[in-house]
C-alpha cells in the first residue's frame, strides 16, 4: 500500500485499528527517505534507531490502550531543525550549532511526542531560518521535488520538500516572515502560520521573537487541523503564549461557506510583480468560493507596500540581539583569534562568530545592529515599529468588513537555485505578501492552487483575524472538497 | 543615508564580526542597498503612532516564586567548548 | 566638620538583590554559595530557544520598595534588552528596564549624621528591576590562564535604586546607605548582605568649586567596587581629595573630560582607573520581545502597602514622641531592626518605664546578644520577665547593680520567675530595724567618717556603703546613705 498518499489521520486510524503498526509506518517512510532523500536533501539528520524505538514504544502503549484521544498517534512526522529535542543534534543549519545537543525539548515537539507521534528526523532550513530558498543552509542543499533545479522555498524548505516527495506524512515548520507558507506554496502543500502566541515558542531557536511562530505543513486539511490541535495552547514557559482555550479545529471543517465574506486584497492581487498564473489561480479561487456561496468583497491594505521594509528592520533587529548568545563561551562553535591579540577573549568571540555564521546571517546581524545603534534607533527601528502598527491597523480595518482575506503567497512560483542568492534585496522582496501576517500577529494559510504551464505548483493565501485558524481551515477544507486543489506529491516521487 | 565602509566597520565591531577588506566592500554595497530599501519608510507619516513591539495586545505573564528543577551540572557543561568539570573556561578576561 | 574649598556632589546607584527563592526569569535557586554551575537551567544559561518568565515575587518586592521610597509606581512597565558581550552574560544581553522602570521618582529621608535630630533628604530618579550577571574568576598569578565562569548568580533579581546627586559628604553617603539597608531589611525585601553581594553601591562623584563668583564642576567619576559602608566613606573621602588635587593641577572641568570609571582598592586605600566594558558603550536597548508588558494594579499596590509593616522613620518618631526617647536613643534601637523595636515596645507595654527599658536594651540586652551571638528572637527572657525586673528597679525594690546580677543569672535560667532568681541570688529585702541596726554598727566602727560628716564632708559615706554591702549584699545603697546621715544628724 502507498502510505505516502494517505492522510495522516487515516494512517492514525489504521494504526489505532491495528491494521498497521506505527513501526511499519515508520519503517515505510524511513525507507523512502533512505532511497529518495539523496535527490532532495530534505533532512539534515535522520535517527532511524530512535524513530523505530519510539514507534515500538507507541505501538506497545497503543496496545495498552493509551492515546485513545490522540488523532495522530503512531504517525511519523518531520521536525524542522530549529526546534530543540533532548539529546538530538539541533543545528539551525548553522556551523555555529553543528554539534549542539540541547538538554531539553521544545514544547511543541513535546506535545507531539505526548500525543504518540514519531519524529523521523530534522529537516533542512535556511541558516537560523533566515532566507526564502533554504540556500543559506550551511549543512545541506535542498531542491524542489517538482523541479530539482528550483528551490523548495524557505526557510522551512526541508519540511515542504520532504512532504512533497512523500518522505513524511506531516511536517512541522516555523514561520517568521512566510517560512512555512512560502515553501508550502513552492512545493504544492498546505502550510499554516498560526496566530502569534497560539503555539508555544519555548525550544524554538529564536530568529525574531515577536514574529516567530511554529506551524504545520501537510497535504490534507484534516491533518493540518489535527496537528494544530496537538501543538496549540498556553505554555507557562512562554510569556507570549496565549492563555485562550483551543477549539476543536477538526469539528469546524465541514461548515458550509455560504455567507462567508472573503476580502480580496486589491494591492496584492493587482500588484505588478505578480506572475500571471498566480493571478489566474487567485481568480479561479474566487470563482470556486463564489460557487460555494461566499461573498467576495474588495478590500485595501494601504500599507502593504511598506511591509517588506518594516519587516527587514524589525526582524534583523531582534535577530541581532537573539544571536548575541553565540559567542563561543557556553555552547556552539569556538574558534580562537590570532596569537598575540590584545584581548584573547574578544578575539575568540569575534572569530567564533565570524566562522560560525554564514553570509546571510551576518548580513541580518549587521543590519539589525545598525538599526538599533545610537543615533539610528529612532529613524529605523522605532519608525518600523510605528509602521508595523499602521499595517496591523489596516488588517483590523479590513476584518471589520470580511471574515478572511484572499491573496497570493508569492509573486512567482519556485525560482531557480542560485537565481536570487546573489541579490539580497531581490530575495527580500519575495516576502511581500507573507510578512504582513507576522507583523500583525494574525494567522495565514497557504493553499495549493494547481500548477502553471511548466508544472510548477501555484498557491493562494488566506489570512484571518487573530485566533481564527478554524475559519482558515474551514475554507481550505471546503476548497479541497470542491476539488479546487487535490493533494499531490511531486510527480517524479508519486510513482 | 549613504553607508560607508567606516560605518560598516563600526557596526561590525559592535556585532563582534570580522570581515576581510573584500567582504567589507561587499557588505557595504549590500547593506547600502538594503538600507535604501528600508528607508522607504521615511515616506510614511507616523506622527503620534504608538510603536508596536508586540503583535498582540496582551500583558502581565507572571510565574510563582517556586523552585523548578534545573539542569544537572554535567548537562549544564555538556555543550561547552571548554570546561574543567566545574567552570566554563574562556581565554583570560583581564588583559594587562 | 572642617570647611573644604569645594562642595562634594555624590549620586549613588545601589543594586539590591531581592529576597526571592528563585531567579528573576526562571525557577533556579538564588541561594548563595552553591558549587559552581549547579543552579542553572536552559533559561539562565541562555540556551537557544529558552524563554524568560517573570517572577511575581520580584515584582511584589520592587513595588513594596517603591512605595516605601515614595516612588511613583508605573501603571505599565516593560522589559528591555541591554546588549553587550561578556562571558558571564550568557545571552549577550541583560534583561533590564530602560525607559519605563517599575518605580519612578521618589526620595529617602534619614538622620543627618552630623546632627541626629535633623533629617537629610536624597531624591531618587528611579528604581528598576534587572537580572544579575554571573561571575568571572581570573587567576591573578597566571595572567595567561583561562578565566573561569560560574553562572549560578546569572538571572538573580536585582533592584537598581538610582539617586539624584543630592549627597554632599562621604558621611551622608554612608548614612543614606545605612538607612536604605535598614528600610529594605525591615520590609524583608533583601538581606542586604554586602559580603555576599546582596547590596552593591557605585558612586558618581564630582566637585563644585566657586571661582570668580561662578560654580565650576569637575569631571564626573564613577567609583565602583565599594564592598562595605566603610569602603564607601573612605573611597569618597579619598576620591574628593584626589579630584581637588587634580583640579589644582589640570583645571579640567566637566566639559573637558568624559565620565570616567575608577575602582576602589580597599587595601591600598586609593581609587584606580578601570577599563570600560566596551570602549564605546552602545547598549542598543530595545524592548524584549520575549516578555510582554506588566500592568500594576491598585490591588497589588494595596497588598504591598499592607505587607510593608511600620518603617524605620515612623518607628523612630513613635519612640521619640510616644515614649519620650531622645532621637539618638530612638535611632540606636530602630537601627537594631524590627525585632528589637518590637521587644522594646512589649517591655514598655508590660509596665516598665520607657527610658529605663531603652537604656537596658541598649546596654545589657544588646551586649548579651552580641556576646552570645543571639538574634533578638533567640533572647531567652520574654518581655514580661524583663519588664518585671525593670519595674522592681523603678520601684527601688532592687538597686540597679543587683538588677544586673538578676539579669545575668536569669538569662541562663529563663524558666525561673523573678522571686526564684532573687532567692537563688540571696536577694531579699531587709526590714527597717535591721537596716538601722546595720547602720549603727557601721557608724560605730567608723568614727572618723562620722566626724567628717559632722564637719560637713560627706565623702566618706561612699565607703560606708561599700562596707554595708560587705556585711549584707542586699543592703540598698540609697537607703544606707540616707539612714547613716539621719543617724549622724540625730547624734546617734
């Protein structure tokens, strides 16, 4: 049986019914990784032994009657290598943390473990999640399973690639400026960035703390809903996690869309930079929604054009602080300075950082340090925080008229490896449609929308008010039911 | 503003990063273009707008003053590039 | 005080370690003296992905302190990161409060060391919460050896109390710190143990000089490493003289030189220049995105006001106004801490006269505590017992020196009552006729003294009292004196 095409919740019910063991499912995906990942490069590390040990343990506990309320027990999952897991290497795709083994587990991962899920391994990403193509990874090159010459997107490129190559039924990523939604769009999967604070950030190695959020990637909306149910919720170890009850996301998927008010973000849909096929996909989506009884309303987010500059001040500023801890003292890479330097300590710190970080990380540290430094703070960092409020206000205004917003995820489908890596500004402009949700703290969902003429995946994005993930999932599920999109592996991995 | 290599050097010192002359040149050019991009914000009138440091309007998360098991001594030192079994070791802090 | 040709201007920054069980942002213990790197967790080690969560007790103690210092308590306060690289600062930044401290402007009044009945006032700029750094240890002998880092102290809650430059003498600086420490220990906010670093002071010092009718200020120097109150006073005496000598040599004013940092070398008794942590301190403060703002409620304020208890200044006033003590005496008692004040109040309430209680506590009780190493709580006599003794002295049933015998014996036999102690010491009152007989006997034995007294010289009476005590230790010296005089005047 081809397990990679089944919804994760179906795998779980087969495992619960003992038609399949967790070990069998785990072995199945491990064997696919062994066979196929050399062509993809989705994983940084795979601990087969640990995965199988874990699967056996879950099997035994399932037999003992545990996990009866867990919709994903026994199902394998891939974890982005930016989430800590006790004892297993957590690298952030950086030389800096190549040998780092955290002595603790991220809350989101712990919740997956508590629900009986089986981590297969850690997926590749842009170094410290800084990038949109996974090319800044210092450890692995990941290609797009739909076209090996193209990027899978990023920073959760390994997660999206693993899914679309059928190497895992589910994946966990993180999204700071689109890092779940954009690779999902490039690889033809679903990707959800929840509301800021919906999922604990404890154990998520920080890039930009006021923007980072953990989110699932999947082929099926039910899987996304089930997974979000597992990881969402308040965590006393994260002051920014929201103490608000978690709804049963699965139970709201079947809601009809009649009367739903969908806002069309004019500044985004009419944007000159947007690829024609993507605009067509958005139009097709409007038609499907209209057919399902939704009401389409034009809305404006007048400050959209400023979201990239705003984001590229706030995120690097926070990152410059978050990455100061990598000084070669307590953990991570240490390199010594030249002999005879006037301060061996300072030379050690500077050398460790200079050898430990790659160019994109350094660029962002430099930018953030600059924006926060004396004399520039008000003109750059503080100004960005003010525009952030205006961007958030735009959303708030829009949500007085509509329930969800529809727009593109990216201006173009997956671009070629190396195409933009020489030009940081071009790369940053790719984030135009995704960073708004992070700045405003609201949820966003990337939904597959077929392919262009070259066979590359297309996608649309839905955004909703804070904590309205259920509405996003509901819309996506209805679109899946209406066959606006069909869950699909990349063709060359689907045989 | 136009970034100079001197500006970039000063920032690098604050950020504790070392660059070769060539790298410095490249970074000055790239950062210069990024700064140009972010300076678009200058167009926006933000008079009287409250800066937004947190995405959501929430406040006051406190914990009780209760002990919580930390790390064992071994676990605390395990990832350290250099230690003596008791302390983290670094090149001398004081220089004379 | 000798007049100096300048005025010293001092502002103090005091770091107080708050008396919490756990650290400011994690559940690790703050106890002093554990083996290195054993009170640490992912949060205070600054491991990637670990997040801070604020300790509610630290907030409460900061509010309590702010209220006692008449500070304006912020409705909304927030957390900022102060960025700098140092190996005992594992995150590369310190979580502190930059532009919205929990406590705003306030002030502290305290007795003027030159004239205890007067008060001095020092205004406060602010008091804010922040986390402590760890400790770096350097082997002085082997300069090239590695430095050792212990992170047990990392994340310990500190309240930094910053004063205006309102202090104008080293003695006043010491008195300010003394009062601040007293206040904080009264409220249970901190143990203020300077040896363990629970209270640390840095001083900003410069001089104001009059020249051609204008006031000239010398460059400001921050003096660090002040590890005792004595060190504070000595360092400031030294530093002000040094600045004056420097001024005479260089004529440099505040406009000619940036603020400098010097460390106090206690052994050598000098301040020496210190290297700055960063050559150009640009801390790049920004709001910590890992922590959300804190709203202070009126309930919290009320609760802390209730838990504050009576404060030293109010107690001094009470001892002076209600009990009639002199300011000096009231200050001595209040300075001993809340336990001694409460003991004083209880002994007085049980009936003894306040002045006698004050003098007995200041002398006998405090000496005993000192000698035996007891705290007030460990003192074996209860207030009723001591009051009983002092009342018998008030009523001349026992004289003062026999009273001391009773006190000495009683503290080792606290289960006895006063009568039992008296009889154990053979103290009993002698009746009038026995006393008269004793005195007559004495006069008969000392005719010379009788003659002297009749000539108007009463000096010899003293030795009669001594002789009386030798015959009977219970003889009251006042009574002996009176009776002998009467008998002599009556012509026996």
